[in-house]
């Protein structure tokens, strides 16, 4: 049922009244250097915040066997996080509305060389409308929004009239296994809302993602005799060129994939890390490089992985050196399919109404060539999966920052969405 104008106005005021505290809370979250494998302290903090608010707490570890047996499970490696997942649940006195999952992730990507930041990356600072800090946009602002949107409803004298799960996960930046674990644990609802920094727009479609490592062996000799050896780094360059051909071929197929046909370059191959050799005056005996590539929704990760493996093998067979010493390919992280949120769901309609109430503008949607955890809920829970959040700049880069006024607007949107989607009940009544 649509919200009354009086309740809308009360909720907007409640968000604004709590916004200074929300901004302080977001800065507190940024101060946790929660890179992969280092999320334990922030998860402990979040769990305490859930308990302080009276939510029912469920904390659980990754089930490696269950994840590896699921087609959407990311590949484990030695660097996989062992931090727990935590879910806080609000339960109404009487279940009358539609249930909801609100999810965020607290893992953040590495900072890179800290001397290339304008200030220390885990010391948040505000300049004008921007809040700076690693993970502030992606996505600790969203984690804070989930708490403070619900806090605003309480301040307005109401609570959701339906079950709401507040899910805090890890591994979003490397495998997607945290979100998948909540599904495997049995958590579901009538819709999910994930406040990633998506420029105040709704994600309509999202690519899948593969991570893999290629290893090349060479024949080491002294550089004075390098013609008699085989340089593994030079050979790796040739394999990378072959991978660029795969990237080009997959981009050429975009017209066959709805919502991607007008994207300039939907399939991005990133050579994210490369290392090799042991000595400047020795022809290198080894080289390995780590890659990330996108795939269209509807393409199974296993199919794309097989094509990559087969095409590298076919290229190597035609190479004078690699035919005798073929490279190896290992998939070591994301192994996920993309998704499409088809237009016309009731959840999208409610989000449109909430966005208009917060901004005065119509909700826009777009396609993003990056990974999102919403793929779990759209593909496996099979529920409407909304990814929508504040404006940002430089996520995964130096001087990551998120717009403060956009945080405010999108928190209002979230609070209005929760109230209309779940319905409300008076506190204490």
C-alpha cells in the first residue's frame, strides 16, 4: 500500500535528523582496514551494532564443501577469507508485509601504494560534498545506510511489518562466496536491496566474472646466450595477446545479448597482476599472471572457462616454444554468471516511487560491466534483486570517495522503500 504523505514526510525528517550520526558511523567503518582476510574486527563490530538494535543474530562460517558443490561458487585459494558471515533479523509482531533482504559487504580492495593517495586511505576525511577513504563508497556507506534507514523508521515511530534480514558478508570483491553462503544457509525473502555505489540508478543487467591465473615456464640461460633459451616473460606477453583476441571476439557478440547491445565495451579483460623471473641477467624460467574477464548473462562460468582454456591451448600449439612447454590455466576466484533484472517487477515499481520521493526525479536504470552480489539472489533465490546506491568516484582506485548528499538522498530512498515494501506497524502498539 502506498505510504501517506504524512508518513513520507516523517521518514524524510527522521533520516535527516540522524544523518550526522550516520556520517560519523560511516567514517568509523572506513577506519577498519578490512581487506581480504582482515575483516574479523569489522564483522565483530557490525555484530555488536545489530545486537544493540535488538536484531536476532546468526553468525556462521563459510561451508567450503557446499560452496564448491554449487555452480555459482567461486574458486578457493590460500587467500580466501575465513571471516564469518553475520545476519541480523528484524521480526514484526505480526507478519503482514513483504519480506526483504538488505545486504552489504565489508571487504575492501587493497589500497595500492599509499603514497599515491592524498591522505592515508583508512583515515576518512571530508572535503566539500565528498567523504574520502578506501571502502567508503564500496561499500561501507551502504552498510551504514542499512542501519540508519531502519533507525530512521524507528525514529518515525514505526517498524517494518515484515521479516527483514540485514546480511553482512565478505568475499564480495574476490569470489562472491559470502552472498552465496547466505543462500546456502537458507536465507531468502520476497526481494533483496543492495546499496552499492551505483550513481542513484538501478542496475538492470550485470556481467558474470571469472578470475584465472596463467603460468608459463621458460628455459633459463645467461643473457649472453639468450638465443639458446626461452624467456617465460616474453612468452607470457604472447599468451596475453591471445587473450585479448578472446576479449575482442566476445565484445563483438554484444548485439546478441539484450541490454548490452549499446554498451561500448561490455567485456573487459584485466591483467591484474604479473610476476616472473629471478635475476636481471638470467633469461626468466617462469612467469605467471592473474586475470579477470567478464561474461554475458546466460553464459555459464564453466562454459566460458572451458573456452579460455581451449583457446590458450590452441594458441600454444601454434607457438614454436609454447607447443613444447604449454602454459597452465588455473581458475582461482570469481566463477560467476551474470544476471538480468527484467523490467516490470513490483519491487522496481516501489523503488521508483521511493526514489522519486527522495529526489523528485524518475528512476533510471543502466548496465554495469562489474561484479555484483545481486547475481546470487536473482539467479538462485529467484527474487527481484535491486542494486541501487550513492554517487561515487575512484572506487578501487586512489582517493576513493562518495558523495555525502547522495548518501543522504539514497538513504531516504531506502527508508521509504522499506516502509512501502514491508508495510509498517506502530512501535510498542
